C-alpha cells in the first residue's frame, strides 16, 4: 500500500464547505487503496487573526503563550476534518503536532524539527485510519513546551512527516495550480512550471515565493521526498519538485521571487578594524535573529557603513542588540528602513550563461527602479528595491527574460 501525505493550506480549508470538499478528495485517495496522512493548516486567515488578537492584548506577547495560541488554529481544522471524514464512513483520527511525535528545538515562533517519532501516526494508519495531523507545530525536546515552526510551517510538517514515514509522495494542496515563474497574483502571464529542482525551489522559497516554506524544501532535498504542489480546487497536475532531471537541459531562468517581509538595517560609520563585524553579527546570532543580505561599503577615513536585511518583525529586537553595541565599538548609529522589498531571479542555467545580472539590472533601470543592494549565488541574483517599486520590478524582470506565456525566452 502506498503512503500518501497530503497538506491542505488555509484557503483550501477556508470555510466549512471547502473543508467538506477537501474531505471528499481525501476519501477518494483513501478508497483508491492508499494509506493517507493529511496535514492541515488553520482555516483561512485564522492565524493572522490570532496574531492580531494577541497584539491587542499585549504589546509584546510572551513567545511561549503566543505559540500555544497559534497552534489552536490548526487544532480546529484537524478535528473538523476528522469529523467530516467519519461522517463519510471513513475512520479518521486527528493528532496535534506533539501527539504525532514532531520534536523540535525550543525556539518559539520559528522552531526547527529535530526528530519525528511517528509511532502513533503509524499505529493509526495500520489500524485503517486516515490520519490528520495539525500543521506548523511541535513540542520542544528540552522544555516540553508547545512550539510553532514559523509562518507557512505546515508545509514543513507535511514534508518532514513524508520523510519519516517514507511516503511515496507529499502533495501540497494550495490555492494556485503549482509553482509559477513568478507570483501569479503579481504577474498574470506567469507560467506554471512542470518540474523544478530542489536547488531552484530552495532559492525561490528562500527569496519569498511563499508557495512552499523553505524548510520544507530542505527536508525534501535531504530525504529525497517527491513533492507535488497542486491546486485543491482542481484535479490538474501541478509542479513536481524533485532532483535535477538527467538529460534535461537546465532552464536558464526558472522564475522571479519577491519578498516584502524584510527591513534594512544600516550601522553607520563602523570603525574598520578586524573583529568589529564579528562582534556585531555574533550578538545578532545570539539573539537568534536571522540575517539575510549583508553589504559593507568601501571604507573612508577608517570607517564604513554596514547594511543588512532581516525579517521586519525582528527590527526592534535587532535595534535593542545593536544600539548599545554601536556605542561600545564607536560606530555612528543604527538606521532602520522598513519599506524595502527584495526581488530575485533564480535559474540553474545562469551558472553557464554570462550577462544575466546585466540584463536584469538593465530591465530595472528601464523601468525606473533604483537598486539599493545586490547579492548573488551561483543560481540567483537578488536586489533590494523600494517597497513601492516591487510590482514594477517583478514585472520588468519577468518580462525581459520572456518567462511568461506570451513571449519566447532569450538571454543575451
Ligand atoms: P497555503 O495557504 O495553501 O499554504 P500560501 O498562501 O502559503 O498558500 O502560498 C500560496 C501562494 O503563494 C499563492 O496564492 C501565490 O500568491 C503565492 N506565490 C508566490 N510566489 C509564487 C510562485 N512562484 N508560484 C506560485 N505561487 C506563488
Ligand atoms: N497557519 C500557519 C500560517 O498561517 C501555518 C501554515 O498555514 O502553514 O502561517
Ligand atoms: Mg503556505
């Protein structure tokens, strides 16, 4: 019997009727002779509403309590879905992340899965049940407290469970038909990709293509899980995320991703001597703040500006760490710009094609978009632009590389 893991996102279970339709689809997979494990997200905008409610009760909600609150959204979905299945004559049992054996570290709000002990899940499957697991949550090995995996974390629950159960496929059901060459909500001509390699998907996800959480792709790659991203509103084939296909030539560009969730911090007039950057960034790391792009200017008169990007929600924490430290090392001050966006071009083929960055910058310049920061990897070029320019920038870059349905691909 094949094991199929299916994950349904918030829109797919957004109301009771959608929940019932999801139940019908699960019944179909179960009756086709598969063992089915379902990971569910909270209904619709429930998580946002819970975050909002917490912020209206407390200026800084304690992380432990916030995590318990947020996991309740997924618990509502899991129990309702189990009821819908039982109503359809299919045995079903729901489990919280903790009950399903999702063991994490103790970092609230962005816990990492350390281990999965799916004994109860396996037992329930062997007993003929469809198993429903609440996404996005686990339990800390050390503190025994309930943790959440970060926004979009149900994807990670699903792929990690698929790896632990050695499932045949992990299907990610969402509100678009698959992974596109850009967010189809911003670029209407974006094209669905039939296949995307783990490496490219990792870059797209890390750069903001929120259709998959980046950690889920890491699990997929590390454990060889076949991930099928598809729509819960149709039966069409979506996008397969898997190993690079042999004998298929790498597309030069696979897509454009954008991210409006970051802010830029600049530490001004930092003394240019060995050890200063290490001190600043060690302090940020100790505060578990994830840093993204870092740019250091050429120094003038023994001083230099250092800028980096980070999740916007962590700017206050970063300011708290950096301001006293800036004083201590004799730097000028700490500036925060919350109104930025990052636009990234991703493609495995760019390794062997010069001129990709030049063409991207040319398109941005022709569209009147100013570039504030640049960073690259072997298969990616990213720029930071003003948040107001994000749509123009994504459309310009997508257009110049002919990624849409209506133009042929060409790279000079
Ligand atoms: P779910 O609630 O199902 O997890 P998400 O909202 O997290 O869904 O992710 C799906 C959304 O990701 C889509 O509605 C789409 O707007 C957005 N998205 C961004 N980039 C892409 C992309 N390259 N391909 C597909 N969808 C994308
Ligand atoms: N409900 C959580 C969120 O909105 C987790 C998820 O949907 O993946 O981020
Ligand atoms: Mg999601």
